[in-house]
C-alpha cells in the first residue's frame, strides 16, 4: 500500500479499522499478547488496549479474544472474525493501491513540497 494513502473504515464516530489497528492485529497474531504487540509497535499497553477495545466494540463479534493473567499468564489472540477482517482490509489496500495509482500520483504531484 502506498504510504501516502491510508484507508480507514468508520463505524459511527469511531475508526473500526485502519492501518495502525491492522498492524496491531498482526502483532497480536505474532506474539499472542497485547503487551508484546504494544512493545513491538512502540506504544503503551494502555493505548494498545484502547485500540483493541474500539475494534471489539465496532464489530458484531470481538476481533481480539483475551485471557486474564495468572500463574500461566494471560494472553490474547485474534479471533476468526479478526483474521477475516484483517485479510479483507489488506486485500482492500492492495486493490485500492492498484486501481487508484494514476489518480493518487496526480494528486501527489500537485502537493506543495514541505
């Protein structure tokens, strides 16, 4: 996906899915932990939890499932719906990038240099 074009999916006033949330889902898949995903993304646990909470509230079913800590520790996993939504989002990015390249380049070529 072109770094100048970012797709955000809104649900009311909230952003249900966007580039940061997609990256967070991928990190949770990789590490099985919101804490470790947050560290990888250089964000606070609180911020990562807020993003997960917004995603979970925006969709009919949670995208991230969590288990409370304890002697074996907690954890998090991306739900089946979360995996599907993430794949749909990445596919959407690819399609938009492919089909909007000409128009995006035209817009970008007319931006002032900063």
